[in-house]
């Protein structure tokens, strides 16, 4: 989607006009740029009962020269960033080839700047499809050219904030593309190659790849053991923006299992094709770093992607194995399908080398958290309430809901209950599986130079 910001003037192929409930006449400047017959239709529709302005309701008006889509936003006092983003996300589904590619979005009376930005962001986030491998399409979809119109007093701020939303949306697209890519194409070193290519020519971005040979030199046993059963060997990819030697940057660590069969503890075949999505933590790391670089973020930040393919073979690790990790701690293996926590163990310990302000790890780690919370939000475990509250607040703001879960000592006690290693990879029962998984990760959390726990949050 291409966009530009203008004052309220001309209308191109189709006008999108979002209005609040209770409007009984066309807002000031609402008719600018319309041909006479569309002015008549618009005035008639708003003054009649055909369009009430109720939230999420659409009404289309047509002529050969122009089209109008009226969108109900609901009562003015009930509108929020979330409402605006959600309704904006439904707009593109209403467009067909008959609406043309030149779309005018017009904000009139009553709109606040943040609502406008959220509405456009919803449109941008919905302007996505993954069709790289479809060869039978008769017509290639053309890019939408969006003209965003608002009062002159909003022009500068609206332009700046929509540019940021565009950068963020493109970061989301990158994350979606990485996860949607087929696993025969998106494997650990393929991700690494994309990261290297992305960083090329960006003066404030660096990418380091710890490949198979270097993993062995560094004794990163979590990654080595999870990934050694595959011909496509594991790696760790480290992104740095605005590198500074004396800073304490935030570090984001992502699980990146590019395909998860479960290994020797193999998964059922039904739904296994979706296990290409088990790298979404690392996909999100890539997307976040891209978005920050694109918006001109000036502070030092580090992203670590822990990438492996979990496959069964004669070389794969087994239940009963004891593996040594980058931290030196050992893990007793009960289930090779508990693989994500093992690669993250190495990533978390590596994060400690950057003197981090805080560490956030992102992982599609357990099915248990979906049983607990459904699909509307993510579970979060943290050792620092200030960090946890910040994540929840920002999650609420951008509608990525997060719910804090317990990290009780009993869960850590359960994970430490191995007779032959420092920790076990599973709890002793099926209950509270996402909690014991978080407790496992906490065992690999590094300490700062004064021996204190680094603030950390795990999002599952």
C-alpha cells in the first residue's frame, strides 16, 4: 500500500468516509471533490435511515464516475484506538476491482489524531496475503494507492505517525512471511541469509551468525542437540541496532524452530503442517528489528534468534539423554518435543553477554497456555513487576493482549527435581505445563555484574 497525506480536496476512484453514530447531515468538507450525483446520494443516505453510523456497518454508494463507502464508527464517546483499528482492518475486504486502486480516506468532524492513525494502521495490517507460490492467478493484484485526507492542523503529525505505522506494518509483514514460508524454503541458515541480506547497506545494523561449527566451539548444547537430527543444521542469528560499547540494551530472544516434528517424541500427523509456524518467536524478532530500524530508532537494541529444525533421525537426541547447555547447566531429556525451551536456554544465556537492561523472550512454547487463555492473548511470566506492567500496558495500547501468569517457587522446584542433571525438561505432571516451562527458562537467566537477576519476561 502506498499512501500520501493531503487536505480535504479531490476524490479519486473511491471515497471511504467513516462517520460517527448519530450524524444526520454530511460533515463540513465531506462533499469536497464529489461529482453532483454522488453529492446527492451521500446527502440522501445520511439524512435517511439507510445509514445509522452504528459501529462496523457499511453502506456503498455507486456511480460510473465515483464510489463511496460509508463506514459506521459507533457513538463518538465509545470510539477508541482499538475500535478504530478493528474497523479500519475490515475496510479492504469491502473493496473489489470495481472500486479501483486509487482510494481516498477522509477524516472529518470529531476525529482525533490517534484514532486516525489507528484506523490507517488497521488498513495497513490487513493489506497482506501470502501468495508467493500460487502460479495460477489470472490477474495480479495491483497495489492500493491511498490518499489520507484530514484537516490542515493534523497534516504534519498525521504524516509522521502514519509513516511509523507503515514501518511497523512492514515489520509485521516480514514476520508473517517468515512464518508462512514453507519449511523446505525457510530453514535455519535460510533465515540467517535473509538477515545478512537485510542488514547489508544499513549503517546502524549488524548481523552476526553463529553457524553449526561455531555452535560447537561455543558449546551451545541446547541448539546443537535439538537441531542435530536434521540435515539443515541449527544456528543463532544476532541482530544489533545502533551498537554502543558502554550501553545496556534491551535484548529480545526468539524461539525459531523452523519445523517441529517433535523429534523422536514425534507429534501426531494431523496438523503437523502447521509446525512451520513454530519459529514465530524468531520471526517476530526479525520484524521488530526491521520496524525499529525503519522508524529511525536511535537506541541500542539486540535481537537473538535461536534457530533449529527438530527432526527424528539416527543422529537425533533422545529421551533419556543428558545435554549440557551454553550456561554449563545440564538438562535431563524426558521429551524431545520440549525443544523450544532448550534452544532458548542458550539464547537467554547469550543475552547476558550484552549487559542487558532487560530480556524479553518470545516463543510459541506450549499448547497449555492456549488451553488457559484461548487465542485472544499471550501468557507472560516475569521476575520484575515493572517490566511486566510495561508489557501489559503496551499490549493493551496496541491490542496485543498479555496476561501475567504465576512463576511460583513450586514450579521451579518441580523443574529442578532431576536425579541425574541440573534440571529436567518437563514438569512431573501434565498440570500447569506453561508455568513449568517458564520456570525452566528462569534457570538459564543470567545475573548482572552485581549478582542480581536481570529483569526478564517470557511471552508464550
